[in-house]
C-alpha cells in the first residue's frame, strides 16, 4: 500500500541498537500510514518501542532497515527536508534550563531560518498561545513541569509544522495540566496539523485520537479507531461484553488483568 | 555559518550567566601561580637567572597559568549536560548543519578565553609581571591561548559526544592532565633532566608554552611563535575534523 498523499508512511521500520553488551531489537518491522489531519495515537507498554519509532521518523535516529516518508519527504534521503516540515516534542522535554522561555523560543525560530524580527514576533505569538507570557523572561530552571511541557510544545511549533510529533506529552502532569495540553493539541489539529502522539494513557488515546496503533515488543499488534478496536474485542468476547480501551490494550499486548494483578502481588510480597 | 554564529552567541551568554562555573578556571591557576612562585622564586632571582631575561619568576610562570586556565573544558560539560537533558536532540531536530552545534561552542571559547587571560594578566601586573612584546604581544598571547582553549574544549567535547555522560567526560578528561605538566613549566627545556626533556619535546603543548613565554620574557621570537601557532593550528584542524565527523555520525 503506497499512499503518496499520506502525512506519515512507514514501511517495515526496524531499529536494532548495537552495543558491547549485545544487540537490542527495539523495533521489529513497523508499518503504518497516517493521513493528513489525523490525530494518530501510538500506544504501548514501557519499552515497546514507541520512542524509538518516533526518533526514527523525526530523523534523530538512523533507520536499521525499512523506510519512511514524512510530509512527503523520504527520511533517509532528505532529513533536513523532513526537519523543516515537522515539529518534535520528545519524551524528556529537552530544554536549556539556563535560558529564559523567550530566549529559547527565539533561538529555535532563528535556527529555522527566521530573521531576528520574525523570530521575535513568532516567539511572542507562541508565548501567548501556551500562556507563558508572564514567565517569559524567567529562567526555565524555575518552571513547573506543566510550564516546561507547554514551552516544549511551543518550541515544536515555531516553524508551523505540517506534522507534530509528541512523545508522551502528558506523562508526569497533573490532571489539570493534562487537560490544558489536550486542548492545545486539539486546537493545533483543528488548524490542520497532523498529530502523531505516543501515550501510555488509554484515556488520552480515547479522548484525542481518531485512530491508533498498539505496539508491543517492537511490533504493531492492533490498529484502528478506538471504537472499532473496542467492538472487535466485544465481538470476540461474546454477548454482554462491554470492553474498555484498557481491555483492548491488555488483550492486544497479551496481558490480562489477572496476570497484571499477580505481578503486582509478587512485587508486594 | 549563520547557525554557528547564533549558537556561539548563545554559548557565550550561557557561560557569562554562570560566572561561578568560571571561578575555578580563574582561581586554580592563580593559586598555582602564587604557590609555585612563592616556593622557588628565591632559587631563580631576577638578576642571576639568564633565562628570565631580566623579569621575575612570576613572569616565567604566567604562561603555565594561562594554559591551565584554558584547559578546563567547561564547554564540554555544558554540552554533555545538554545531551543528558535532551536539549541536544531538540537542536538536532532543527534543519541546521549538525557541525554548527559543536562549532558554535568552540567559537564561544575564544572570547571567553580572551576575557580570562586578560583578567589573569591584569592580576599579575601589580606583581611586576610585564609582557616584553608590548600590546601587540599581549594580543598574540591572548589569541594563542584562546586557540588552545578552543582546541582543548574540542577534545573534551569529542569525549562528551562519545560517552554522553558527565561523569565519564570528567574522568576521561584527566588523560589530558599530563600534557600540561610534561612541559618545561618550571625551567626552560634545555635545563630539564634527559627523560623529561624528551617527554617535553614530544609534547605539543610545550611549543605553545614556549611561544607564549617568548612573548612575555623576550619580545618577538618568530621561530618560537611560528612553532607555537603551527602546533595550535594543526591541533585545531585535527579536532575540527574529528568533531564534525563525530557529530555527523551521532545516532
Ligand atoms: N540507546 C539505546 N540503546 C540500547 N537500547 C535501547 C536504547 N534506547 C532504547 N533501548 C531499548 O529499546 C527498547 C524500546 O525502547 P523505547 O524507548 O523505544 O520504548 P518506549 O515504548 O518509548 O518505552 P517508554 O514507555 O518507557 O518510553 C527498550 O527495550 C529499550 O531498553
Ligand atoms: Mg518512550
């Protein structure tokens, strides 16, 4: 299936981390297609390969095998072309703590080729968007977790990307901050930006994502709209079953409530 | 080039914003200067020591202190912090040549080093230390030391890029430590014991130290200056080549 108009198209992506301690097959053949304008969710347990996939799609990690087109550009052939068209907020909101919020955004704008005046305007716009105007002159060192996430999100938007990659954008945030990020993501998407987000929160996927894929141990084990995934499982479980996305996730990743409970007990013992 | 300049300005701002990180760079070499001079100055009186060219022993030691101050590699510690914290990846996700991330920091070392050297020379003036080559000599001296500071930081950054860990960068950095001391830092090379003389002759830092010292004690000794700047330039080319290769292959 080749869809030239897709926002993201990955074909048999493989990543093997090589080190002296041995090789780790982190991603073992992931193929996926994300259409323009979607919010696509990438779910999986810890260590499933979510971040590795995101890092390959965003040019930060070499691709061991397979290929990917992002925003119509071949990742391997033209990484800078991809970088110009995407925004990235990684799992560890990587910020320079010694700069102020305004300085960080201005620098990011300048690195995307804007003049000093353009950068100043765009920075102001983004600070307003993520409601950080008051903290703008303060060092990032003193920002709360939620503020850092919002700043990181703003920095991923400087170049008005076609596609926004968010790796666990709400992990570690309190429920209120999480809602703020969700609103932001919806607003960005409403303006036409395709969003690829990874999450461990099933509720987040249910709330935000039009379509999702579940990855486990480096392979995609399930894919579809949240509703379709739930009804497929309901059909398998038989009459009367009303599975939640939690159940879909546990089923797809071969984990059962009983086993998870058992593991917890073992830890407690 | 444009991106390199932008990132250099940022690195400079970061350095000036963290003056406490620069303090050891200034005070440890000054401490050694005072202690070393205090311990041996009597053996090398200004009048009876030909290699001092009429200056006092502190003038002889000044280049050692300047080189020590230029060999802390704080830029690499900022870089490794950035790698550990993830900001390095944010920079890598922008459409800039990756080399500019590393080069920006190296270029920022030049003005930082000039400020540092100037401060140390100013502090040494009341103790009777003079630069024989005058104002031009001071500029050449500051330039030579600044190139060395960038070169040293460059090697430290290589370690940072390879190990990606602050602890490892710090400890591996100690392999450069002997380079500073297997030099004619107490007496001229001709007066070292034979094994030390061989070690110093093989050590590239020796030639930078001798060039710097010639400006302080002697005026313009073009042969010594030529060797010093040649060594600094060669090391600079090597570290540039290795840095660009390493950062482009960073995965
Ligand atoms: N640099 C690396 N070197 C070696 N192995 C790695 C490296 N990065 C990740 N891995 C391994 O690859 C696998 C996938 O990791 P990845 O970070 O992609 O998972 P993830 O789904 O993002 O997990 P999490 O939810 O914990 O963020 C894990 O087994 C991990 O230990
Ligand atoms: Mg991850």
